[in-house]
C-alpha cells in the first residue's frame, strides 16, 4: 500500500513540475485557451492515475487491446514528460546559480521567473519521442520488412550454391488483437519461395493457448524443404507465477510442442536434421532456449543437437538467445558456420539508418541486431516479427530475413 501511494505521489509531483513549463509557455495566450490546456493536462494525469489504480486492482487479468493501448499511450506521455523535467532541472539550476551570483555581488534586481526558451525547448524536444512512439503503435508494429542477406562460405557444398533460407522470430502471438496482420506476414513469407523457413522462438508471450487463433494462418507457411523451429524463453511459460494445478505448466509445454507439429513445423528439441541436395548435405541443428545472462535458464543441450551432424560440411544452428553464441557456440563448436537467433527485438525502439544503428538493448547484449562475424563463424540476430509490452516498433521494424547462401 505504501509503495502504491508513493508511486501516485511521484506521478503527481512530476505532473506538477511539468505544469510549470506549461504555464510559462502559455502565459501569453488568452485565458480561455490557457484554461483548456490546463484542464487537458490535469485530465491526462487523472486518467493516468485511474488507469494505474485499476491495473493494480485487476493484477493478473490478461489485458485486452483497449487496456494495452491505453496503458502504452499513457506511458509514452509520462516518458515524454520526463524529457521536459530534464529541461526544467536545467532551468532551475541556472536560476539558482544566478541567484547565488547576484546575492554574492549584492545585486537584488534578478528576475527569478522561468526562462521561456528552455521551457519551450523542453516541450518541443519531448514531442519528438512522443510522436515517434505513437507512430510506432499506429504504423510500425505491422510495417513488415523483408531483409535480404547474401552469405558466402568456402565450405558450402556446391549443390547449395544459391540456396535460399528464410528466418522469422519472436511472433509473440498473444500480443496480436486480430489475425489480419499475420496473414499479411505469411503472404510475404510465401512470396519469397524459400528452400527452408526457420522460426527461432517465442511463439507466445506466456501460454500455449495464445497461438490458437493463429494456427490456421501460420499453417500456411510454405518452404520447399520444410519449416524448422525452436523454442524461446517465453514458450516455457516461466513467467507465469500461478497455475491451477501442479501439472498445468508441464501440460502447457506439451501443448506448445504439439502446436508446432499441428502447424507442420518441425520443432528441433536439441536435435538436428540433415538436408540433402544432389548427393550433398548440410545440417540444421536446433536447441532449446540457452541464455548466457542471469535469469535465463540453460535448457539447450548443444552437444545432443550436434550428435550425428559432426561430418556435415556446413552447419546451421537455430538458437533463440544470441548470448549463446559467445557463451558456448564459438567457444566449443567452431565448425558451426551460421547461427540464427532472435530474442532482443532490437528493443522495438532505436535508430536504424544507414551508418547508424543504436538501441538501448545494445548495453545488455553484445550481439543484438543484424549480422556478426568471428573468424569463419556468422551470427544473425533477427529483430522479430511481433512485439510484447509496447505494442509498436520504432526504428527496428518487424523483420522477415531472407538468406542466400553462396559458395565463396
């Protein structure tokens, strides 16, 4: 209860602080316009506080689309206000410094009112992330992009020169409010006419039941040699704290595994498949989730997936978490040519333009988006097709990756 009150008080104080900037910037407007802006500001605070109270009272209830988008919008507004706060702090520091300087020099003519320019800049700069995040919800979440990557390997069997592999990852189907977006994604996937399609984990947010409305759609994914998949950290339902009975979590995992088969996907649970073409072979290995960071269990057993693939001249590994690459793969299995991962989402936010790639997630994961290379080994981190939490994407848009293998 105390924590609850402290959070509400903090929200109020931040809004009260930001209100000072609003008053400064609108001081030359007519009284009617001023009043309308003031009412709007405090109405947003009232809605934010009410939503926080309601969310606390209904904790554990799965959020519907309206609550998800409302909460996300309010959070975006709150985060934008924090930008304004930074300018207000700078303004207060400047005012305090001048007061101290003038007092020390015996000058009492200093005007302590706020600097209009700094307050205007604070509101203007805050509008940039606000607009970006709103656009990310309206447009970015379903702005599917097909990325094409050509990879050259000297040890690639000649029969696989020009071979096309497609990767999708992190669908998080529990975040979708309708089946339409994934139907468009499947249309784009099938349009690529890939030899192999790979899914690298996180089919759901928590429960296997989330995938049920999308099974007919995802069953339509086609590839000449099949669809292969692995599990991600969310697929184990480790984040669900309460279950109706002791075996419910195990039953959920079994249902998750069965769903992959129901869709025609070959789920690789620490195992491999040999792909043959014109008398030559490559190996596709798949492991359960293996995270090299605290809090992520190491379900994957790469030594089991590797058995039987030792002699394959070219190996592709599906492993959901890219931290597996430095944690084990390039330490012990240096003949795995290409590892495909997901997991990071590019944090669904960042700057992704030619010459500049930045996201806060890079301070957590060394490999977090795109192609990486160490020696002869390659890692590609797909930023995902779905979303979780924030129902949008800014900078790092939903991704379908098409790889063309070439013999160097």
